C-alpha cells in the first residue's frame, strides 16, 4: 500500500486568513478520497468523500477539490476562525483495500 | 442516536500482558475498522470487518487480532504487549463509507509500562 502524503505538516494563520492544504495519493487503484477534521479531545469527523475527477464539495467555509488523474486533492478554508483549529486528515479509499490515511495537516488559527 | 462506543477509555498494562478492546458501532452499521494512532505516525490501519468477516488486515504482527460478532460489535486483542504498543486505538463504523465516510469512536488510550 503506497503512502498518502499531506502538506504542509502544520500551519499557523491569523483569524480571517484563507488557507489551503494539499493531499497527494497514489492514483493507480483509486476509489474515493476522504477528508476528516480532528479537533483536540474529540474524534475525527468526516468532512467530505469525493469519487469523481473534478469533484468539488463545499460545507460552509470549507471546500475541497479532487484531481484523480494527477493524484491530488486540495482543502480550502475561507476566512479562518479559531474554531477551525484542528488536524485535517485526508485518506485514500483504494479499491479492495482499507482507507489509508495521511499524517495530517495541523491548523492553528489565532484571533 | 448513539455514536460509536469504545471501552475502556483508558488502560494501563504491563509488558507481556494481553489486552482486549471493545467497539460497539452505530446501530445498523455492519462495517467496523480499527486504527492505531501514535505520535508522528498518523492513523495506521489494523483491521476491517464486515458482517463478521475480516475483509482487510494491515501490516501489524500476529500479536494483533480481532473479531466481529453477529451484532456487529467488534473486539481487538493484543497479546504479549510491548512498550511500542502504547497508542490511541480508534474504531470506526459506517453503513457505506464511500457515501458517508466513517464515524469514529472516542478511542481507547493504551499505555504499556
């Protein structure tokens, strides 16, 4: 099972800034791409699941895009708020195997 | 609606002992997966079960085993504990992970001393 890579590893922004993270995945056996938000002292929470090349999904100020041909996904947060502080995980759903997670991007938003 | 329930929340064991962790998925979810989280390593896949059958297994030694019961509850067992087994163990369930993603439990924090 090849690795899912996320960058940057951590990020610190000011309240109101917009930001984005990258998830790259081996696309040879792609089935779906998941994004999760993991806040401190809580459980990971599903944000998006995307399956088709060119997919775009939005939830409030958070959106994600998917490029299966080149094997990457972007997560965007518009106008970051302190409550957006969390670790954001992406995971590749590879056909016939389990969900494989990246190590995450930890976002810290200062007010 | 009850979430994914993991017991116990915290556990301290001695090297060489064995441990059993329990996971009760959301009612109606037949798929249960287990992950290990250690600092710097992210979520490492352990097992996936569906309707009492192990569908996938991660790259862990044979000391790690699991099972799923007819009511979809799942257990994982670690025998001959090592210090490196200290980690947060997360269980996740889903009715259809491509449509809904996973719902995670709060985890069991295992410390091996």
